[in-house]
C-alpha cells in the first residue's frame, strides 16, 4: 500500500510485473505483513531477495529522487557500499549498490513498504538482487550458496 500500483507495473495477471488485485491480496503476503506489523519493534533489518542481476538495492523504487530525509539516503548509500565492498573482498563478486528506482522505476516493492511502515534509520530495509544472470528464474540448487554469501556481506 506504499505507492502500490502506480508505476512500472502491468495490469495483465500473466505478467511478471503484475502487482495483484490489491496490496497484500495473497494469503502469504498478508500473513507476512501481519507478522511484521506485530513485531515491528523487534525488526532491525529487512531483506528482500530477487534474481536477475547483481545489485544491492536501497529504497525507494517508485521515484528516482533521493529519500525525503537526506540522512537516510546517506546511511543507505554508506551501508550498501560497505556490503558491496565486503562481497568483493571475500568472494570477488561484483555487486552494484543503487537506489531501486535507478535500476528501473516500479511500485509495490516490499522493501519500500517496510521502509515506510516498519523501520527507522537504525532499522533498514534492503533488497539483494542475486548474482546469476538467468533472468527471473534462479537455479534452486544455487540459492543457498548465494544466500550464505550475501549474509556474509552484511
């Protein structure tokens, strides 16, 4: 419900970028939302994982302008840069840190919802875009390896 269904989406239910009929309209997303809201004071980090390329995305995805609070923009950039450096140093993996909308503009990302609804400057949401350049299908047999490496980057 944060800028949901506004930009970078499709009204075609068969599209990879179809946002659904309404925010949290699927039982699994509604359940996660309810859980996160009930425990928001305990959440220090929110990560969302996707496949497509090698990015570490910071909020927000629905506009190219920096976040409303410049200290938040700076903090996201600093932490993202450190994560990217850690991955490069430990594994030789080249990730790029960028604001989600600078990859492409899209609305309805869970990272943006968590940023606006759940977190503060010390509780930060990010989005890893996994390494394999295999489109939106990531090989299951490689998922755990990639997730472990990404956690080490944090």
